[in-house]
């Protein structure tokens, strides 16, 4: 139904459509309830709705219903007869044709069952289940009808026992303390032998979870906003592994005995600062997200290879993993293979956000070829507590994207130019960051943060290291970042916002090698050929002459908020022959654009804003620099289109203004 966004109730006449099979109520922002006689629509198969306050009584008689994305549990009336407003949880019992996803909301309204009632156990086609225990719009914390006893929680949980075919489960809220139940929840979860995804959100008081590693098919686990959660374990685990410190001798001795997830491929832990005790997760394949939580589970996982013991990967388990189960329990489980893989050897994406632990706790060798060998993306965000990235990071051969942001106390980065596959680097909001440190000539450690000669003078551009295949570089709000490797091979984008331009100037001044006619035919000008030619050793810290001009393949350049920028080197600027978009904003000291702008033959758009000296010189037909830029098809100066030779029109020019602003 369309155009009913203001309707609060559907007309009662709709119940006369006895042959109706599909009722789509998505978009009814004001709709609160369905007609009471909805049970007459016996042929209804698919019903979609989003904002109802409760379900109508009798909905449980729609035996043909297959799609019911949301079920709102009715609330007991405050009157003396204690009647329920809307359908109770027990009306789900007869809807055994349901399939796909079911989201049960307002579970705080659920009545204690008078008899044994299983409302989900026969729904063998149900694939995804969301149990929402959080109060909704009309349920207050001081509501007299809200139960908090464990007996009530066990009764409701028994009613919600799902069919073993369930693939996905999400639990939101812990109003009844159900996560702390000693018997029901562990047994309830362990029966879900086909569960692939499990999410736990907004459980604000629970301190422990059942042993989730016993879910043999679990591949995706997400735990979010559980601030008191300390462990994912059973009672035995709480006693045996009471020391959460990853550096303690007690923990090191028991690394081999620690339980682990057997085929977990994705893990996200967010806002769980006390979570230090949990099974290890060696089989992660895609993404691992640790946000405002402890680093200790990751450290423990990376240390799993001890005393010659190797953990299995993906769906291959060690024999020891089966010792706690009877033969009958393991008959249907995949048997271990002779192949043993390293922990986290297939992890591709690692995010560390808001971590209070020092990242140097990460085992040093594990960024080398012995572990994390598939890591492609690393994001370190808001980690300000004594942060220092491990130097072993640079031994990775697969890392292609690095993002570092808002690490207030970060002063130096490891020699990132040694990353042979690094393509994208983004650094933002690191006010203390000064640069990268790297090897001096004849020095075999990384103890020197600045590239200087023995007499204290800075080295020439030819001796500064530079990134091998970096294609995109973005640096924002790093005012002290002056010492870093150069970046002559950028192709996609260079953004320098409120930071130093020293590295840019040095890069532009890099010299191009002189070659004879035979050499010029032998070598192409492609970035790949250039990279292979002048990088003969991964440990080389000096920069040989380039085979192509620096930044000659760059297509986008954006410089913003740099008051110290007085000029753009003309000799370097003339090499930017592939540049298409050039943005200059909030550079009050930049006085002019040199005649070398004529060399930018690919430049399509020049955007200048809040650069008072430059604006005066770039006025159309009148400014001193106008002859240097008049060949550019699209020029935008302080929001005004000076020319539109591309025929983009006012709307598209406005789009460009918004894009670059």
C-alpha cells in the first residue's frame, strides 16, 4: 500500500479481502496497529511492516503466513483484568510456515508461560532470528509489569528455543539478566548446531557469556556495547584462566590449553573494554575489528604457536579440540586434517580503534612471513595511550592500505617505505607526529628518526628513501610531519591538508636519470617498470635517480590550510603532466602560480578558494597569473566559475564547487 504515511489505522474493511496474499505496509510512519479481524485473512502469506506498536490478537491463526519480518510483543494492560494489549508471544506458536528473518521486539512485555509453550521450535524454515529485549517507546524502566527475576527469564527463554536449522541469531539487550543464567542459555545455544552468525548488542550488565567456541559452525561473531563483559567462557574457564595479562608467565604457560574458535572467519568487538578472557580466533579470514576493547585476546591469538604446537585453520581442527566431547556429539563434525596452519594467516583486514593497550604488545615476528601473511588493510584509529607501532609491521609483503588517525601521542612511524605492496596511505589528526624513521647508510637498525648526514645537514633528495608503489597519499591535520619518505610514483591522489609541504617540495626536486638511446628503448616509462628497476633491495634506504619525472602520473592534487606555503616549485610543477584536478584552499601565503602551469596539459579543473593573494593574481583577463591558467577548461575561484569551456553548465559547476569545498 502506498500513500498512507499519515494513516494511524487501516480500515476494517480490509479484512474482507479473504484472498489477499501480500500486505506491504512499509513506509507507514504513523501506522500503529492492524485491524482486529486480521485473522480472517487466512490466505495471507507475506506481511511487511515496520513501525507498529503491537500485533493484533488472532494473528497466530494465519497458518499460511511465510513472511513476518517483525513481531511486536503486546503489553499487559494496567487495568484490574490484566488483559494484554495486542498479541502475546504465544501467538507465534502456530506460525510454523515462517521463513527468512524474524525480529521479535518488546520482549520485556512477554508474559510468563502458564504451560510449556515452544513458539519457535517447529519453525524449521526460519534462517535468521533477532531477540530484542530492549524497552521500546511505551515501556519505561519503572514499569510495574517489567520482570527481573531469573525464573521469568528462564521461562521466556524456553519459549524462544529455536529450531536447530537457525543460521543467524542476534540478541539485543539483557533486561532480565538472561546472559548470566547458569543453565538455560548455554544449553539453548549449544543446540544451535548450524548457527553461522551470532551478534550480541547492548547487554550493559552481563559479565560473562557461555563458551561460544562450542558452536562448531560459527563463522561470524559480533559483540557491541557490552561494557561490563569480562569473559566468554564457562565456570571452569573463569577459575583456570583468571590472569588476563598477556605478558604474565601464568598465561604464557597455558597458551596451548586455551580454547579457540574453530572456524570463525569474522570477529567484531566494540565497546567491550573489560573483555580480556575469551577463546582465541586463529581462523579469521576477512575482517577483525577491535574497537574500544582490550588488545589482549589478539595478543593471545598471535602467540598460539608455542612449543612447536600449531593451531588449525578454517574448518580443520586439532584432535585435542574434540577431547571434551563424547563420540556421539562429534559424529557429525568434520574430522581434523593433517594440515596445520598458522594463526591469523588468512586475516586480510585489521581495525584497531580506541585501544588503550600499547600496540608494541603485539608479538614482533607476527607481521613477518611467519604470521599475518595475508594482511592487506590496517586501520589504527584513536589509539593515544603510549602508542608506538611495531617495527615488524614493515616486514609485511601483502599490506596495501594503511589508515592512521587521531593518535595524539604518536611521534614516529616505522619505515613504511619498506612495505613493498603499499598502495594507499592515509594519516589524519596526529599533532605529535614528526615523521618516519629509517636506516642510515651503514646502520642496520631503525634507531634514527631523521635522515641526516654526520655533519647535521639534511641529506639530498637522491638519498631520501621513497615509497615503491604508493599510488594514493592523504595527510590531514599533522602540522609537525616534516620527515617522511618521498612519493614520486603517486598516480591516484595526493591530499595535503593542514600539514607540512616539505616532503612534496623534496619529491618535486627529485632528479630524473639520464639514459642513452639504447636504455630508453629497453625501459618503458610505466610505474611498474620504474619500480622494478630502481628497487633492487628491500633494505635500501637511499633513493636512486628516477626513470620518469616525479609525480608525472598523479591525477589529483589537493593542498589546503597550509599558511607556510609561499610558492610551488616550478621545475617540479612542470612534470605533473597527468594532473586533472588541482585544488588550492586556505593557503594565505601562496602568492602566485608559475608559468609552468602551461605544462599541465591534462588539467581539467582548477579550484581556488580563500587564497587572497592568489585570487587577486588569477582574476580573469586582468590578473597577472591569468595567462598561466587561461588554458584550463574549468576554473572556479571563490565559488565563481571563471570559465566553463567543457560546457558543464551551472549545475555541474556547482557540483564541482561542492565536491572540492
